[in-house]
C-alpha cells in the first residue's frame, strides 16, 4: 500500500513510535517484506548471493542483482513508491526502540552470553563484538539495544534454543553492523550505519539500515516471518461452451501470478490433451495472437518449451527474463480444439494443473488447479 499524503505518513510514523514497549516487537510496516534495505546508501553484491525476500535502496546506486546474485522477491530502487515508504518505516522502527526500557545490561562482548526474552542493552560506547556464540533462549520477543557498532567474528554464531525464533529477535545497532566470514546471524538488524556481510556470512532475518551502504559477498539471506511468494493461478476461456461434429473452437489458457513477487524459478504447468477415442484433436495455436469473443489476446507461446502426449501438454518456462511471470502479470497460451465427424456425444473436461512450488511459489496447492467442462452434442 502506498501512502501519499503527509498526514497519513505522519500518522503511521507516530503509531510505530508509540507502539513499542517491553516485550513487544517494533512495527516494521512495509519494511517487513525486505530481507535487506537501506533508506540512504548504496547496495552492492559480489558473488552468488541468494536472498529470499525483497531488497533495495531508497537513495544510492544498486548493483549485483539479479546477477551475479539471485533474489526470490522484489528489487525496489530509488524513486519507487515502495522504496520511499520502506525508508520511512525503517526509520520509524529504529526510533521506536529508543524508549524501550532496559531489563538487562550486557557487556560489549556478546559471546558466551545466554539471554532470555525482554530488552537487553549494551550501554557503553565500546565497540560491540561477538567472537563466539550468543545464545537466545525461550519464547518471546528479544530486543537487543547496542550503543555502538556491531562486529561479529569469523564463524561466530547466534544460537536459538527452547523456542526462540529469528522472527522474534531485533537488534538496534547505533552504528554499522559487520557480519564476519562464515558467521551465522539470526534476527532483524536495525542499524544506523552500513551493513556488511563478509564472504559466506548468513543472515536469517533482516538487515535494515536508516543510513548506510549494504554490501554482500556470496551470502545467504532469508527474511523471517511471512515471506511474500509468487502464487500462480490458472484461468480458461472457450470460444464456445460446446463443440459440434466437424467444428473447431478456440481455448485460451492464462497463468496469472496473483502473489507479491515475480516467479524466481522454473514455471511448469499441464493442460489436458485427448486420446483419439474421444474424437478430439487439440493443437497449439501457432499465431502471435488469438481472438475470442471479439477480444484479441497477445500470446506468450515462445516463453515456454512444450511437450505432449495423449493425456497432457507440458509447459516449462524458458530460462531468462522472458520466462518470468511478474507479480500481477500473466502468460497466455491458445489452443485449437477440433471434433471429428461421427465422434461420440457427451461431456468433456479440460484441466489445468500447476504443481506445488513452481516458479518459487506457494505450497501447498490451493488455487492452482482448474477444470472446465464443455459439451459434445
């Protein structure tokens, strides 16, 4: 949702500011869908980083995705309304943690500590470091306020035990956050500075900066909570609801992405074909467009490799951008269905099936199968 009035933006900021208290998570607003985002700074990646969740910057250069890195989510760039709103929400979330009352005071070195839910504070100006393992134990919300920059050492780890989850962990860092080579970090980082992931560091959570560059190098980052995935839904249009002997009708198949992110993997779906005993012959319409009911549709046949047998057509998306279905977008395929003279009468069903998880999308299937029946009078 894009909020365009100053009044609305101010109200949402005040809401986020006032909602935080002991044991409550900060309101991330639209930033919740981001795995990595900076309100003001460059965003760079080197190597084959894999990020699940949205990424972007509101102000600054953006490089490294979608190649050599891979993102399962949206890329939000400067001047986009999504980046502008996320920048407001990141700053509001960071500020909302300022008045959170400390329940536990912790040292600048975090290794060997075991923390339970609540607000823990490192109050000194000394650099905060993690040179070993930090254990977070038990259910509930963890708010860890650090009054300095954070640096984790090579192969350092955050360990979650006894019901603690990364989605309930929030680090407020008064400075930059640097995750060391091969380190494992869990939780959402809200930093007032740069966020750097050294080679093969992993982050289960989010890296959100109010002002600072984000730098990746062959990392794995997965946003916690509800990840916004593509969701493919089929629909079908016939030029006629019945097919007489010797008649040919047109069939249009649409695969629409009703999810919140583009497809990120191979898209595959199946459409019923017919055996000779049915008296029906179904072929792909080779034309660039198809007209049904006076409406003309541009077809996307070239975006798929196609195979078939007597039972089904199999469609598999081609590699590269042309095989991607954008969020809110669709791909259209048309068929010509002919009934032979003297063939049997009755009803016939045509089914479209989209397998679980295709295109990097949702599982299990809910709206990914469609069947329609037409008549052979």
